[in-house]
């Protein structure tokens, strides 16, 4: 009988629309959920991403049969087809919502039929989920309730960096974790009580 709440980060939040059942959820808080379109990234990070997808990935696949990224401290290892498909999405402004993929190689899912409110945090120093890529992703999603956003700035929080993964740092416990919990609490407060 407990309320169902979602908390999602990055690709986990991108995939919420692939869930089969959205009934009964009270709300979702997300952090750094956006498209991964390369041209929306700052030039430095874009060059790193181009190197990863177009040089490192093909060489790694050729040598090992998969993307051996963990050894180099880049990310987790990736199966060949996952890396290639992800690269193709990142070349399109609308990401996997692009007509080349959506409803074809990517299922349409429930992106237009979400029944609960969503609140997304993004930071001004995140090279991936930024002021261009966050609204692009969420323009393809519809909620019966609302989709709202909070822009976070490292300066405003008196920290040097938040970035794409900063929410999960222990140092952010009182600055960011509480903001996420506050939003989940708001969803609970607005939940109609049943007797």
C-alpha cells in the first residue's frame, strides 16, 4: 500500500517511457536526463565524444569484439551493438526520438502517456545534460500531470563542480539529496488520500 516513487539519472530517466506500466506511480524526480546529441555539447566535450564514438569504439570493437572502456577508466564496457546504436542516436538532435529510430528500432513505449508528475534537475556545468539537450528530450514526453525543471549552478551552491554525476557524491548530501527528497515529498503531499 506504500506510494510508488521513481528516482532516475541520465539514461535511466531516458528509458522511463519504455516501462509497460505507469499506473499507480505518485511522481518521478530525475537528474541529468536529456538527449545525448553531440552538437549540443560544449566543443571540448564534443571532441572527446567524437573520439570515443568514431575512433576508440571502432578500434576496440575490431580488437576485442566489444567496447573495452572500463580498462581505460572511461565507463563500463559496452557490447558492440549497444555502442554503435548509441553513437547513431547521438548524431541526431532528437536522439532516439528521431524518425529514423522511433517506432522502428526503438519502441514508441509510453512517452506520451505518462500519468504522474516529473521534476528534473540539471546543472549549468554538465556538458551532456544542459540548457539545450534537457528541453529537447522532454519536448518528446507528455505527462498527464506536469513536467518541471530546476537549474542548478555550482556557484549558487558554493561548490566547484556538480557535472553529470555530481548528485551522487557524498559531499552533495545536504545540498542536492535534500532537494530531490523535497520534490518527492511534494508529490506525496499532493497525492489524494483513499479510505
